[in-house]
């Protein structure tokens, strides 16, 4: 049996990068040790998939899950299996993560949203904020039909941004997934190409979502956060540490208010 903390802060240690950060100091956290797990970097093979399911089996969906770099963003798909009611998914990411699998249906960091839409019948709709317009054009029609997009270009228009977040339906609970590669290089250092969003803007958008769901009496089911840098870039991870702390604090404030 896994010993769980009452705050729901789970840190999944795939690469070791979190050992050099401090955002979690003073918090009640639970570490899931998966460093060096074969078949888990960028692509998740069948054996790794089974092991990861087992590693998080005893954890509740509620809370905040730090899942390392974007190489492991497919962990969101595995966490989503715990949801037992119809829901929507809100993703902040500089990429669509809706690429068709390159290897026979294997789960990947670049295709986990597509896999969730195909395989999870309770997932009703995806709201995706961050990728550029060209990336959206490459998404398959069957995924577009079940998605709402706020592109990198439209993020520069305040009216478009506020309309997108104010129009997210609140009739179903929501799961949040945040890849820090949606942030500019001043506010994060990641393993993938990055967007233009400032950390302060991301926090503002989350506040809008929290407010609207609180007013509707609707649940935020859980949250995962990725977007760390490679371990050999540890000296560049200070911005990630600050961003992780800011995100942890805003979720803690929401938890205290509820």
C-alpha cells in the first residue's frame, strides 16, 4: 500500500531533475520513483505502461501531479483513466499532442491527447491552449470535432483569450494538464520548443477557470504539471522551480478556499 499525504502533491521522478529544485520544500509530498524505467522516455511501451499504472494505482486523482519533463506528458493519459464520470480536459501546451502514433499504437508524449480522445469514452471534449495555427491544421478532423483551440497567435489578442476561457462550459467537471513549454523562455526551460506566454498570464487564466468553476459549483478533478528541462541542464532549471512554486501556490489557495 502506498502511503499518501493529505495534500495530494505527487512528484513522479523519471529523470532526477526535481532533486535539484526546491518548490516542494515545506509541502507534504509523495515521491513516485520511476527513474530509469525502460520503455518510458518519450514513448511508453506496454511493459512500462503496466508498471506506471501500478505505481499510481493507490493514488487518488485529486491533487497535483508533477510528471517531470514533456517527454513524460503521456502520464496525463494514464492519470485520466481514474476518472469515472463524464469530464472535459483543459490543456496548456505549445504542441497539440494529437499526432498519430509512429509505432503501432504505442502511447507517446506527442500523441497522448489523441489516445485519450480515442480510448476514453468519458472524455467529452478537449480545450487546448497554446499551439500555433499551423499545428492545428495538421490535427485529424475526428479530433478537431471534439476540441476547442486557442492558438499561439490568438493568445496575443486579449479579447480572444478572455472569450475562450469565459466560454469553457462548466456543466461537467474539468481536469487540467499544464506543460510549461507553453511559457516563454524567460519563465521556463524545457526539453521542447516553447511558446510566448508569460507565467503571470498563465496564472491569470487559471484564476478565471477556478472562479468560473467555483461559481458553478463544479469540480476541478485534478491537475498535472510537466515541462522540466533535461537533467544535464540543471543550471537552467531555476525558472522551472519558480514556475512550479507559483503553480503550487495558486492551487493551494484554491484548495484552501474550497
